C-alpha cells in the first residue's frame, strides 16, 4: 500500500508541475492598424515564451501568454504598429578626371654646302643651319557629378540603375531545297545599378545593397558582369560612401629629338543619402 501511495504522489506532483508550465492563459486578440501579422511575427514571437502561443492572420493577432509577457508584447507593438516610413534615396556619382603632359620637341636644319639635313623640321630650304627646342608642360582637370532619386518604403527593396541597349547580331540559316540566310539584330540591355533595402531605427538607417555592373566585352556579343553584396549604416540625411574607383594610366612617346610623358587619372565615387519624409509625423 505504501508503494502504491508513493507512485500516486509522484504522478500528482508531475501533473501539478505540467499544469504550471503549460498554463491555460486567456486568449488576447489584438488588431493591428499599420502592419500585418506576418510582418510583426518574427519580432514578437521570442517574447511569447515557451508556455504561450501566438497565431493570427491579416491584421489580427491572437496571443496566449503570461500577463507580464503580454504587457511587454503590447508595449512592443506600440512601436512596431506604425505606418512604414517613406524614404527618399539619393545616389550621387562624382567623377574627377585629370590629364597632364610634359616633354620636349627638338628640330634642326643643317646646311652643308648645297645639301640640307632636316631633323623633325618641315624641310623648307634654309640659308644657314638652325635649331630650336620646344618645351611643353600642361595639365587639365574636369569634374562632373550626377544624382539619381528614388522613392522607397522602409523594409521594401528599391532599384536604381542606368545603362544602354547594345545591338547583338545573329545569323539564321534555312535549308529547304534552297539555302536561305538572314541576319537578325537584337538589343540587350547592359546596365549598372543596385537594389537597396532600407531599415530605419531612430535616426540611423541600415542599407542592404546588392550591386551589379554589366559591361560590353571586347569580343562580339560578350557581356561582362560583376555583382557585389554589402551592408552599410549611417545617419539619416547624411551622405554615405558606397564605393569608388581610382584608375591611372601613363604613356611615353619618344624618338630622335622628341620625348612626351603623359598621365591620365580617373576618380569615380558613389555616395548615397537617405531622407525620411514622414518621420516627423511619428513623433
């Protein structure tokens, strides 16, 4: 009998423990105003706890949780259930080019009796020998900038691109008793741009960027592609450096009585700025 009572006590203790862990909390129905259940679920699900549950559809959320957890979830929903922020994304493209050249050019006409020897000279008849040296040292710079704008919604991808259509020619052959050949020209878009997903927290914006760059290849019909994924963060209203390209080329030309050294640099930088258009309404 004592053994039987001991077993019953263990079962009762186990039953009581189970009922405290999986408590039968009342169901709380919360109606969202600006967000949907699918949008807020990943954020609030960890706050429900192992002894609660959450489900919903559309703008309705059904929660079973401990009272203290439910209060915490409601405070969180006050921050989450707001209209998504409307953003203006500006992309700036700056280009600086510099070209410099220096060198000399020497020319001479040498008179020897009735003969004349010309070095880098037009070869016109001269009465006596003569020579001259021309020096040059010059530099030119050009700067250009452009901006693109796109309206975006917080958390949703926006796409910014620029490019051109490249003609690609193909040849079709038909053999049906008579050989026939036809050339067809098709146009393919070659673009450079990126997708951006902005997320705002206070006055800080996080940008998830997926960039691509397509360029025509040297061989006919070839297109070179390049892709890059990155994440940057900064403050609203400030320019953020997205990346850049710095190239330099040097040239040398020389010969008898002639020498030219030139250098060309190209600096290209891309910046992005995000401005919130309805943040003041949320305050």
